[in-house]
């Protein structure tokens, strides 16, 4: 009986966790500003790969002329960190 109850609790937590991890939506004007900033660097990113993170933004799978990167941007859209994948 305890095992069945614990299994139910674990499943409820695992299935409910994604609902609690809802990412903050990025405004369309901010997405355009990020795309413009990246275009000046000869890079691009899918808007689905932009997440608000702390005091700025996290960009996954940014494609540039010289390769693919993950980037962190400050709130003013300056590059705080750029890591080649």
C-alpha cells in the first residue's frame, strides 16, 4: 500500500513539474531588438531559443558565421557571455 501511494506521489510531482517551470514570455519588441543586435554580429537565433534569465537573456543555439554559440545578454542587450558549442 505504501509503495503504491509513493508511486502516485512521485508521478504527480514529475507530471506536474513542467507546469511549474513556465518560462517568461519575451515581448515581440524585445525579440526584434535581440534579432537586430545579432544581425549586426552576423548571427541569428530562433525566438523560441530566447529565455529571460536573471538580469538579462539566455540564448541557445545562436548561429553565427564562425559557428554555433550559447550566449547570455545583459538587460541592455550587450553580450555578457558567449560560449562556442
